[in-house]
């Protein structure tokens, strides 16, 4: 019985990695494996397969600590007995890895944003996706960035996540001490363009 296509593709990718990139970065992997990781930046990005932070920022293994979820959403701080996977990753990055910055990066044509704008939370109230994207209901939709409703919400979703990060006590402590920076970013898939947000929440293209 032949292997399924998806598995053959994974094996081929691994073999290409081992015979190519791994050979040039073997020392890096060896040091990371024995000494652990010390990334300076945490990137919170969408799970979308088209917007990989490691590709966009051309990073080596160990350079960035990445959290990916639907629509790059940061939930507000909640101290309860529920499971908080995203919050756990953020806590680990700040309290244990001591990252210097957290960047929340949205992207164009985001399916999670589409789901929110389409009222998925109301249509599918028992859905994990619906409940998750409903966090975006607290975003400042009055802030216009001069684009479509989808584009504006993609940017406002990033800013909303930045504000939610500030609700975490350990992040507030790090910010007040000057040990941590927060920044929003946005990636245009079609055009390969990156935007950074300033302190006023205005996005501008990064030069190349």
C-alpha cells in the first residue's frame, strides 16, 4: 500500500531540509538543543499557512518565539480554571524567556476576521471558532484605516490584541519596568508587504 500524498510530501520536505538547510545550520541546532532557546521577540500570528513569521522575518531557528492561532487573537487576561493555551504561551515568553518585545501580526484575507464579520459567533454559538473570534467584538471598529471593512478589521484586530496584552499583570509589570515593548504588524500576502503600527495605532509600510 502506497503512502498518502500528504505523507510523501512531508517526508520529501524533511529530506530536503536534512540534506540542505540543516547542514548549513547544524551548529545552531546543536547549540539550541544543548543550551536551550533565548529568543528576543515573540510573534503572535495567525495560523494561516500563507503568513509564516519565520519566512517573513527571515529568521534562524531560536530567533523568534511564535504563537499562532486563529486571527492572531490575544484574549483578555482571565484568572479562572479554564484552559488558556495562548495565555500560557504569552506567560512563558514574558516570565521565563524574558523576551524584549511582543509583536502581534495580522494579515490580509484573514479567515478568522471574515468569520467574525459574518456573524459566525451568532450562527454557530457552540463552535470553538465562533466563541474565539467573538473576542474581536471588543475591538475599536470606529478606527478607520482607509480600506474595506475586512482590511480595517484586520488592523483593528491587531490593535485589540495589543490592548488585551496590557490586561495581563505580568505584562504591565514588564512594560512599567521598561523591559518589554509591544507592537502591531500586518502582512499583505498578495503583495508581500509588511506594515508596522506606531504608538497611535497608525500602520505604515516597512521599507525594503
